[in-house]
C-alpha cells in the first residue's frame, strides 16, 4: 500500500495536487470519514485542505497553536503523531468538543509530515465518526508516508517559501467558507478516488 500511495504522490504535477493526493490516500488508508491537511506558518498550523468538514470546524481550526489541546496542536508541540480515540473522554480536547460534535466526529489522529532532516512540512489528520483507534500497521505506514510526502511537497515548492504557500492556500479556503461554499477542497477530483481501501492492509 505504501508503494501505491507513493506512486500516486510522485505523479502529481503541482503542490496543490500533491496535497489533495495526500489527503485522499491517508483518509483511504485509515477508512476515515473526514480529513484535513495543515501547513506551518511560523509556530502555527494553517488549514489548507479538507474532506467533509463543516464551516464551524474550519473556522475553529483555521489556525492552530502548539499550546492548543487538539490532536494537531499536540502533534505540532511534540513533533510526533497524536491519537485521540474518544474526544469525549480526553480532558485536553474539552475546548474543541463543540466543534467536533457539530462536525460529526468522535476520534481523530494527527501526524506531522517531516523531512528526514526534521523540517516540518505539514500535518495530516484523519477524523472518525465513532470512537476509533487506527491499527499499528496503519500508523506505521502513515509515519513512513509522512516522510515521503514531506520530501515531495518540498520538491514541488521550488523557490516558493512554504509559509507563503500556506498563506495562499489558507486564504483561498477561508474565502470559500465566507462565501458559504462548504464543498470539499477538490470536488472536481471526485472521479479519481484512491483505488484501494483499508481492507487491503
């Protein structure tokens, strides 16, 4: 499965297309109902792509700090994957439960995408409608894929600064929210869903 995901990723011609490919394939890997990708701007994460999430969620998580108790905030702080298998029982998640309930998820995992040199390039999160814990194999595949994804995204940046790309994509997503457009960030790609599912692991 890792080889399949990596092959799909390297076939993407642009940074934006690569982000969408990462999002699609990680959601498929985990069999998740929802997902999102964030990119770093300074010490924060900016939401740049999503699948199936509501406007209140997108506004709440538009910018996330290291001090935030959500899964992505903790993953940013720790530099490691964070799993919240039940947001209702996780004390640190209390501040974000209302947004989670409105969005319709009960569990979430966030994994940093980091280059081999330790540079943080992004964060990918999968969200689940019910209490859930991805398998060890699924998380191991994601950890390996995160490094591959980070390297590919940096290659596609060219001379563009990562923060500049993050700000550009974040502004575009925010504009769509304000216009009342709640479609996924790549509805036009609905005819190119991943060719595999979680059962293949």
